[in-house]
C-alpha cells in the first residue's frame, strides 16, 4: 500500500527492510522451512529428533515451528487416510534453536473414524511443549460456514516489511529481527490505534511451491497460524510488538482444520480479540481462501505484561 507524506528517511527504512526480507531467495527460504518438518526417527518407536541448528538469530524457537513439527510427528503414527482436523497445544518453556528437540508421540486412541495422539516435546531433558491432535477419515455430512467479511484484497494492503519499517519504535535491532527472511509473502491491514478496534487481518501466500500434499500444506498453515494472532490483544490498547515495556508470549494454541488448502495461493487470517485481563489476552482467528472458503479456525491465549517506561 502506498502512503502520502513518506519522508526520505522512512523510504530508506522501507528499502532496508525489503532488502533484509529478500536477502534469502524465496525458494531457498521455503525449502529451509520444509526441512524443519523432516524429523529424524529416534531409537525408540514413535520418538523423533529435530537436530540442533549451528547458529541462530532468534532468542526463542518460533511457536508455529513447534506446532507444525509436532503435527508432523503425530501424523507419522496415524493411518494416511486420516487427516488432521484439530490440535490443542501448550507452550510451557521457551525453546532454543541451537539445541535438539525430542518428540515423543503417545498413541492414545485409534478408532475406525478417528485417531488421537499426544506429542510431548523435550529439550535438554525438560518438557517445553505438548500437543494433542485428532485425525479423522473424510466423512461427508452437513455443512455451513461463517461468511468471509468484506476485506481489502492483498494488493491494497500494507506489505508487511513496509508496515514494520514505518513503526515509530522500530530501531535498527528490531528492524533486523522483524524483517528477517520469511517463507510467506504477507499483506497486513490494521486499523489506526485511535479506533480502539479489536479486528485486523493479514493475507499470506507461500513464496514458493510445495506441491499439493495435504499434510504438508496443513503443516505450513499451522506454522503461519502463530504469526500475528497475539497482537490482536494489543490492538485496542494501541500497543504492538515494538512498544517499550511490553512483554508478550503465547500460552496455548488451538486450531481446527475445515478444508484442504494450497498455501502458495493467497489466504487471509481474520483476527479478533474478545477479552484482555489479568495480563492475558484471548485471540480468535478465521482463515479463508481468497474465494471466501473457510479453511481453519484458531484460538490462542497469550501473556501480555505491560509496564510503561518511567
């Protein structure tokens, strides 16, 4: 989205953010994320390892990564004709990318139509994350959905790198962190702080192709579902990730998959926050394809601790 009154300084920061975002070729970035889902079998049955990375620029593992990896670990123990339809997860400790992750899958239930799995993720001997996932054989039946609201198309929304570059609190350190290469092209719409609104939305499109494998596409959708949802709780208070004195992190995450999706086509995450209090915020999201088909629903609670600088 273009905007009037951009100063040369702002335009320079936008150019810097775009250069950072494009510093890794798109297909290479997508393939690097795909490799995150290639878990290595451990010695014991139903146990998997994701090796440590040699270096990282992140203070913590991105939550969407562990959600998607746990989904893939669970799916490797389920009959291939059953598809993931829901997951429920808790973030217990912040993980580190430079230490291996251990995934233990528990086969809690296998029926004719449904299978249920629990995944416990450990790092350096401590549980950092757990997830329960349910899988179902396709079963036609009654159908309805909440219509997609009236939204601006992605072409008329802020490019995500432009959006973060114009933030008044975005110093060079934060700019390098937020404008890092990502697998998705993103377009954002956020109402102005003075509106005290609770709803915003963000368009996503994978920057490369991963084919039509339903499980891999759902794993990438789970990965994206942790991008921006927690900020819904900040929106009516005029806060964002860069606000001094704000600490935020995800506490739990639930997701329901309604339809197949190709994540290399545009889809939109419509997000809202119905409540914030006790240093926590609840956030809801509906994910639609561009033609208005509802493909997933998401709910997340996050920790929000705000102490304005003196």
